[in-house]
């Protein structure tokens, strides 16, 4: 609950999403947008799967943590 985990629950996925977004902007075409969308939804799906395991392991503490920290995009999503 410190460091990057203070802002997002899956900071590695957030970082990669940011890199893919940069690539998509650089490419400036539909392929870049599709790449970004595919990775974003794939990372979100994987994060949700991981959260089930984290909930089993940390139970009430993780529920409280989820109330205050976003999944992938700080302060937004």
C-alpha cells in the first residue's frame, strides 16, 4: 500500500498501458489504436482475475484497499 501501489492496484499493467498508448499516438493510425485497446482490455481482464486471488489471500484488508485505490488509472479507473 506504499509506493506505486498507493495510486493503482496494478502498477506494472498501468506502466505498460502508458507505453502502448505512447506507441499508438506515435503511429497515429487505427492499428495503433487497436493495439492500445486490445492491450488495455487484456490487462484489465488479467487484473480482475488476479484480484480474485488477492481477495482470497488478504480478505478484509484487500476489500478496504480496493475502496481507496483504483485498478489501472490513478484517480480515474
